[in-house]
C-alpha cells in the first residue's frame, strides 16, 4: 500500500464549473484542503515511521494547509487561480506524506515553495544531491511530461537544451516563460529529480513550487 508511483493528487471534480462566486468557491476549497489532509495523515499512520520522521511529515502537511489556505484567501483572484493554488497544496501534501529523502531545493528570488516575482522569463534554480554518493538528474513528472505546470497566464518551461545527464551536484537554471502574465496571476509547477547511479534509478521525488506574479 505504498503511495502510487507518479501519483498526481490534483482535484479532478467539476465543483469549479458549478459556481461563479469566487468567495464561495474559496470557502469550499479551504474546507476541501482541510478535509483531504486527513487522508494524507492516514497514510503517515500506515507507514509506522520512526518518531522524528513521522513528526517531520505531519508538520509538512500541516504547514502546507496553513500556507495554501492563506493563498486561496488572499492571493487567488479567480476560480481558476483558486483551483491552481488548491492543487498546488494537494501536491505539496502528497510530497510531505511520501517523505523527502533527497536534498532538493527549487528557488525563485532566493525563496522556495511559496514564491513571488515579476512577469517575464523567470529564473528557476534547481539544486539537488543524491544519497550515498549517487548522482541526480532531471526526471519526468508523468510519462512524457517533464514538468507539471498550471497557470492563469499560459506559462511554460523552455525545454530546449535541458541538462539530462547525471550530475554529482545539481545546480541548474530553468527558464519559466511568463511574459504574458499580469499582476495577481499564479503559476504552480513540479520539478522531478531522480537519484541515479550508472543510469539506474534508485528513487525520485517531485518538488512543487507556486509563484505569485507581482
């Protein structure tokens, strides 16, 4: 009963299609984030982890609830933006539930996880190191999709000339195109990193980041 490989926890029902009231939908999604968090906590229960790791994962879930619901209430300005922030939070809770055995950092303007920047081509810095002396390389989020990305502004990653080799210490820059963004737009994306040795993958983890355009 392990977390499914390539699990994508985004909400898929059509609640957002049944209302046009943003404030009402915010309240619905804030409640949903709180409700679904209990499912992730049940997964942590099932794993029967050492006390410190159990605590770390639960704290990650609870911290995500707080920040996600703050962003739903204060940052998201449309039904679509609320959906994106909510799905970002669901992804982050799944990542906390599965644990974070790899050292991975995703940074925009020296901040991680919940970030802000101006419209344009956004510099996304990815740092990672493998376990037990192994190397890392960029993975795929799902099948042929290198990244998971949702936005209110048509944002996309430049996937030309991406470094695909195994790296001892990953420290790379990705170009996130958001030239069409306006203030208050939001972007959520997931970068996946693999723990590898001699082209054999030992583990992989995704790290999700949300961006508020200011």
